[in-house]
């Protein structure tokens, strides 16, 4: 804890994010992990969350607000701090789901940059997923995105 955290708030407080925000934050961080977010990546993000029960009652305005809040959190905390805050706020039952979807986003363009590889390594550790499970999930997502 920093000297001024009680005044300004702790930068990685899990109370800042709901499970829905944390899940979305992880996916947005996956998209941003290579330093830029394309229109296709944003569309892929929206497609994923619109299919999930976690977001079934969200309007387009609420989704836009969610994206804005997560971008602000990423900017404030930096990528590593943001990943940790989102991982802490995410229920354990969604850890593998978030990891699988993040891998899917990273592999979607067919190229895995060094920054994206580093992000995936940090994410599986932050989520507390076993190495074997993380590797299996990543392999399946790589196969899914071939061709």
C-alpha cells in the first residue's frame, strides 16, 4: 500500500470492478497488448460479450460506458496492474473462460507479437491457471484460428 492510497484510493482495488467489468477488461487488455486496437478487434470484443449471459441486459450505451471505464483503468494502472486488478475481481469460475477468450483475441489476426506473448504469460499467472491448462487452452485457440 502506498502512502497516499487511503487519500486517492488504491490503484488496484478489486472493489473498483464488477465481474462483468473485470472480464471485459481482460479482453480489452488482450486486444491492446500489441500496442494498438483495430476496428476488427473491437468488433470481436463486442461479439464475444454479446453472446455471454454476463452481459445479456447491457445496452449499447452501457457497453460503450464499460469500454470507456476499462480503458481509463488500463491507462491509470498500466497493463500489468490492470491485469492484476481484473484478475482479482473476476470470480474463479470465469478464469479459464477469460483466458480462453483472451487467447482467441490474441490469435485472431494470425500473428502473435512478442508483446502479446508476454501478455498471455502474465495473464495465466495472474489468473492462477495451471501451466498445463493454460497451454492446452492456448493450443486449442491457436488451432481454432488457423486459416
